[in-house]
């Protein structure tokens, strides 16, 4: 029997590769799975973590430093995140603030597709504010909103 306990562990590129190869959490995100190299570049000590349930990566999140005090936030997840949405969301929210504080990050920003309503709601729930629409920003030409949070 599985225990369904969530463990937060340091992110590895293997976690990212697994998540991207196991159906993303929303059809709009499936295009991201084509960019395996992105998952390889997200591994950064002390700035990224994976949410594991039953020894399986279900989501990963973290930050990439842009310059001192400013980071780009990111989240990737499998479709299994919907089996435990609140558990995973709370872990991401808790660790989001912790990473910013521990790494002296004053601003975290991210891009969310304008047609990804769940992503927009999640960004707002994390305390990020919409700073405007970036037209043709996505690798696929999609319009994306810039969301940011000041700590």
C-alpha cells in the first residue's frame, strides 16, 4: 500500500526529465515537454526542489537567478499532481517563500500563458501580481503575462 506522503527533496535533472516525459499537468504545457534541455538547466543547488509522492516526482519548482536579488520562478508537474493538488500546492507555496528568503531574493518573476487559467490562478495564489501582457513571448509565439512578487 502506498503512503501518499509528500517529500520535498533537492531537484535533479533526472526529476525534470521524468516529469517532462510523463504527461504534463495541462494540455497547454505539453509543448514544454519537447524542450528536454530546459529541465537539465534548472538544477541549481539550494534553489530548486522536487515534490515526491510514493517515490515518484509529481512536481518540481524553483528559481533561476537572473542577477543579484532577482530570480525567474518556475514549476513543472506531471498529470499526477491532480491526485494531490492541495498537498503539492501548499508545498510549493511554502518552499517558494523559503527559497526567496534564504537566497536574499527581492523579486521573483515568471511568465504564464494568457490562456492557462489554472496557471494564472496559481500565480495569484502564490502572491504574484500581473505586470502586463508580453505578446509573442512564448517559444511557440504565445502571449504570456508577466507575474512578479516582491519580498
